[in-house]
C-alpha cells in the first residue's frame, strides 16, 4: 500500500513598491521563493532612503538607511524591506549587477525570516554558505567573492 504525501503548502510572496528602480516583481518573488519556508506569507517592500532610515531607527536604534530589514511575525509570516538607493549604491561600489545584489539581499532577508542570523562568526559562515548555495541555483554568483 502506498502512502500519500501531504500536498506542499504554497508560499505567498507579495511585492510592494514605494520606490521605483527595483527588478520586476516576478524576479523578486522567484528569489524569495528560492529561500522560502513552505506555506510562508511574506511581503517584500521596496522603499526609499527616508523610509528605510525611519524603520532602522525605530526598530534597530540605528539612524541610517540600511539595505535590507527583515521583520518576522511568526515562523511563517514576515516582511522584508529593501532600500533601493542603498542597494543601487552598493551594487555600483561592489561592481555587481543590480539584479545580483537584489537577489542576494532578498535571499538574505528570507533566511533571517527563517531564523538564521550572523551575529556570531560560526553563524555568519553557515548563513553565507546557505546564501551561496541558494544563489548558485538561481544562476547568481557568490556575493562574497572578491574580484
């Protein structure tokens, strides 16, 4: 007798844009789904520097716009805020394509929602290896490689 496997719950990735310039919503969703927990509900929000700075100050006590912020509400729900001006500036400075840098930061944010962090060196190495593996599957190079 064969047993049936329960159907995999579909994840839901919504995209909001308070600022233009980011890759297409379909690409953002694909990158998020590559690192998503089954059945998760996540909103990706692309913002400008003022909103990113305000959120970083309110929730992390840091008075500057940062590239990505992750807000986990439950094991299956969260928000990821992506600051376009910071991401674009970093991509230029690092000699990366804008799409590759967005892919990295979306995957990075999704891993934070899954409970990963990089506070300790060992955790950072583990998280980086996972990011590299997921990005490779997406056709994106190692974001930590120095060229």
